[in-house]
C-alpha cells in the first residue's frame, strides 16, 4: 500500500485516491465547495488548496491524484493565505443577504468563510447581480448567490441522467441555467437543493418557513415508494416542515426522490382528524365511541363470508399483523393487500423481494428488466442502475412497452419487445441477449411487480422464475432474481400473509363482488380506488385511514388513522429489509395509530389479541416471521416453485401506466407534487385545480 | 447577463454544401463521439446564418450531434467567436489587448464608433456594420489590429482604418493585411536591420 505524509503524519492510501481523500483519511479537514464524493471531480472552486512539497504553487487537492511519498501540508501560512484569497474572490460577488437567505445556518459558504476567510472584505466596487431563473415548482433560485461549483449540473448529468441544467457564458458572466427557463423535471431533482453549498438553489415549498436550528429532527423511513429510503423528518410544532435524506449506502446513498422529499404538504391537507359515521346518507362527525360502536355492529352482525377487507399502499406491518390476527379469529377470508388485478406469490419470500439488494446492483454484470419502468417506480433503484451502467460493461435489456419521450430509463437498453411471449424465447435461449446472460458472471433480472397484473400474471411469474433458473441467476452467494415493488406496504403485507385465505377473493374479486352486492361489509384499510364510487347502497363501508379520498367518501364509518410521520411503525422495503420509522409529530385531532384502532375494535368484538403493547406485538411478529427479529439487514430468503406454470395468452403485455406523482394518497393530496405532475408533463395544465379541494 | 438564444423565425436546414462538409467532419470522430465535431459544425451554422447563431440553428446542431440544446448553448456562450445576436454584414472586431492597446487601439475604437455611429457591441440599423472589442487576435507583431469578418487589417493608424471603413461602406475593394508594410511582418523601409545582412531573420 502506498503512503504519503500529511502534516508530518504518515498515512496509507489506496491506489487511485486523490490527495483530498488521503488528507481526509489522515483526519485533516479540507474546505470544499465543488468537490462531492458521489459526483465527478470538477476542480473549479479552488477552495481545497494544499501545499505539496516540490510544487511551487498550491495544489487543488480534489483533482490531484495522491502519489507515493508525497509530503502534503494543510496548515502552512501559504495554504492559509491561498484559501483566504480564494474565499475573498468567492465573496466578491456573493451578496451579504444571509439574514434573508434560506440556506442560513446550514450554508457551506457561511461556515467556511467563518473558518477559513479573512473576516473582512476589501472590496468596494459594485457586486454583480444575476437575473432570477425559473426552474419549476421545486427549485427556488437566487442566482446572485451562486458560486459556480456546478454540483447541480454534474448531479443531473451523471446521477439523474437528464442534463437539464448547465453553465452558460464564461468568467464573470457565467450563469447556471435551465434551457430557456424550462422547469427541471427529473424525478430526483430535489437533490440539487442538498448539493448546493450556498443559497442559490433552495427548496421552493420550504421557502422562508424555518431555520435549521428550530427544527426537531426525527429519523424515519420513506413510504412514497418501496425503496424505503432513509429520511429525516424536520418538524416544528405539530407539522413536518421538510423531509431530507439520511446517508445510507445500502439503499439511497444520500439521494432522495422528489416524491419523498416534497410530499409533506400532502401530510397536512385532506386529513381525517375525527371519526365520522353516515347518518341519513350524510357523513356526520362523531366520537370514537360512536364510530367504533358502529363498526362493531356492522362486523358482528355480518356473516364473515360477506365481509371483504382491502389494504392500501401505506399500511404499516404492525397494522397488517394485528388486522390479520383479528380476521383469522373472525374467519374472514376475503382480504388482500395487493393492487387490483395484481398477482404475487406470498409463499416463498425470494419470489417477491429484491434479492440482489440495491447495493448489490453495483456487482452485477448484466441486467434484464421485465416490465414496468424502474425510473418511476423506484427512482433510487434506477440511479443505482445508472451508476452501475456508467462504470461500463453492463449490458441491459428491457422487456416492456416502448418508452414515451422523456420517460426512458436514463441509460441505453436493448429493447426485446413488449409481450411476455419473449420470455419463452429467452427460456429456449434464443436471441442475442440470451448469450449475454449466459456469459455473465453475476447476471440479474428485475421483474416489475406492477406488471404482474391480469389473468396471466402467475404464469409470467413462473416463467420469469424459470428464466432465472435456466440462466443460473440463483446460486451460492448470488441471487439475481428481483421483484421491484412500487408501494411501501406490499412486502410487509405479503410477509404478514395479508392475502386471501382458502377460497377468499383477491382485491379485484372483492371489488367486483362488492359492486355486484355479493358482499355486505367492506373494510378499507387505507384503500382508495375510483371504482368505490359505484358501490351499491347495500354494501356498508368502513374506512380506516388518514386521508379523505375515494375510500372515505364511500364510507359509512370513518376511523381516522395516523400517517407514516405520526406513528412508530415498521415498513419493509422491496429488498425485504425490515426498517422502523419513528413518529415525528402527533396524529392530527383525534386520529390514532392504526394498530391500536384495530386492537380496540377487536376488543369490542370480544376477540382477544395476544398483545397489549407495540413491543409485545413486535415479539409476536418476530415469532411468526423469524427474520423480523433483525432490522435493517438483508435475509436469506427461501426459494421455491412460485408462480403457476401454464401457457401464456399471445397478447399479454407487460404494461406500466401509472402517474409517478399520484401513486399514493399522500402524494395525491400534495399540491407541490400536483404542480410537479403538470411541469413534468404527466398531466395537462388545467388538472392542477382538482387537488385544491379539501 | 447571459445571452439567451433568439428566434430567427425561419426553419434552419444545413445547405447541401455544408451537409457534405459536416459528413467529412463527422467521419473524423468515433460514431459515439459525434459531439466532438461541435465547434466546426457550429461555425458552419454561424456562417450559413450570416454571422450569428439563431435558436433554430443551435437546436438543429443539437439534434444532429445527439446532445441537448442546452449543451449547444453552453458551448456557444463559452466561445466568444460565436454570436447569439445578429451581426452586421461587416463585423468589426478591434483588438484591445496589451500590444494593440499600447500601439493605439483605443483610438481605433473611437474612430469606429464615430465613423459607424454605433457603440461597441452594437449592430447598425441597416445591418451593414457591427462593432466589438475583442481580446488578443494573435497578431501583436503588426499591432494594432482590427479583424473584419475573416480578414485582418494590421498596422492601422486611425486614418488608415477610416479609409478601410469608408471603402467597405461604399463596397469598394480593400487590401487586407498590413496597411504599411510590403509583406507580412517585414520592417517598413528605413527601419531596423536589413534581412539580407543578418542572414534571413524573418523575411
């Protein structure tokens, strides 16, 4: 291992490291603006200057490769003077508007100016001012503050894969722009706000709302998709002010999708904050006593075979567990946690999780994407795929419908067709990609759970399993079979076996039966679907959830629950990683944690659930599913004969037709995300009005 | 302030001749590195549009080379020889860097402004002239220098420049290059060492 000396201390560094990394390894701090360890090196801020013996000039350490035997000084008068000089130049055109700047308190420029600057300015001349830029509903610009580090440009080009921002002009006239003030539409654009070391790019929804030191920070888990990104909820009073990513190299690195970052206004609007019951066709506010009494009456008087239970996309695992227990005791078989028409085999865990793991993508050397669109189902899985693609030597094939312009995967793919029939060819080792897969040492495939819909879904699943087995994707030390979910509750629900029992109906079956009046009671656990509008009057609906939408407006009883930011709950991401979210704030009004509502209802129905506290509940979960003892880790999952063998219909298409910004009830209630949907071309301009009703 | 692309309000298509040139240019680079040809292609586009790059041309170049229009805009604003606003039929560029400045470039700028009745950075209303001060044109040996379109006019006195501009105004022919010397940078008669004596210093 090569060595170099930093301030008289010898350190070992790895081949290919830069001087900056070696210096940081030695425990010395180097001030930086443009350097970021997850972005390409630019070397344009010059703040990281150090002295290297043998070089007459100070050296930009971020862009200089570390060499054997280098002698580096970071504290000499020359370094101090050089950094003061750089700082002075940077501040020449930087406005002194910290008191009205949203970055204040968490600003790199502020901090570094305090530690490495001269303290006073010698500059008398007029400062330059830069025209404000429009960059869409998320990014607020104040370009006079920009120091041209180009982190935002590099992020969008390399990580997001959509070069929507650029640096035009040169020298003093250089400016960061989007092409002709177009909105930035990338689904991970919010990360440029974190990357910006100054207040040039700040969050528009959070503008002028708070200072970092006033906010309470709660670690949590994102539920906007099934990636389970680690997030931090910044709250003040009883409101979440903003959502930021936490660094986790296994899942989200330090990025976050826009939907997760900007959903917080959805947590405030259209909330169910007190119980309701329907009296004479109209919902009337009531107390818990009344609502639970009504629910108890409906459930106890109905034949269990006439009850259907549907769970939505944001339900936590504790609620699944409690509810399933209650339903087992009641003998209710019609229950499901999957999308309408969706089929997933819950018997073998390896058959419904992302076995390779998100970090494992970086080791793969060939990838087959089957159905869906990872970019919009799991943006941070897609950035991983792009990261792997940029390292080179990573052939990717895609099976599914052609991408509409602007919705491609941000890396080139070999398009194999859109019909599931192609899988049969692949099974018979036909086509060029078959050879690639055969040759690959660590091949992987990603099957989109959202495309497992319709009659043939189980057959497609079996076919994909066979493909995985044929190409040896599953072997000792490597599992290349992956199911990519797009809803946070799905894996937890399947783990908790919240699926039809015996001859029970699945989601589509329950919906159809209810529409035909074959069911008497429909219990909706945060489940919303447009078809609920058309239910006959004979079907009584109990809605337990946190947002008033299709489900709640069809309800006869509303039991207000807590959103993910308001409860201590367990979520399982698409990898099958069990993660715990903490409550940042209290549920609004009279709303309660969901599992407690179920527990109380069970009590009223004289069903004795064997736990009183959340810890006892979690013990029960861990007893039933042993891997629930260990959080935050990946588990070896059982492989088996999942899916159902059979002939595919000729025209089965692996589709994806979801609106990225509308996949769950919180996102649908968010005005910010509605604006994003319009700016991103997901919806026509006039659609924006609909969301404002509350 | 950055210069935003301006519409020309007519679609841009490369002329037959330029398309052939572009084919030859693209052949120089690997197929997946077409964008390497961006500078010569932009130059062809600028010449075809009469000395400036309208938005249509930049977007056509972007499509041709498989990059975003933003990338083309970045390139076009980085290099000062690309113009994003219409220039005159005669684009006058006065060198103002040290050598020319010391040899009286300031006076040349004043002459231009007075004669053409426009300030630096402007285009005359009839579209015949535009004026600009530029950094070193690389002809310091014959300073001061003025570039008009593709031609250099060197060793200019204010009077000589006035004559050149006058000639251009009336569409007469003018001789580019040095206005005082016989050839290239040879010393004017009576100055300095004689080349034949020193054995061919620079002839």
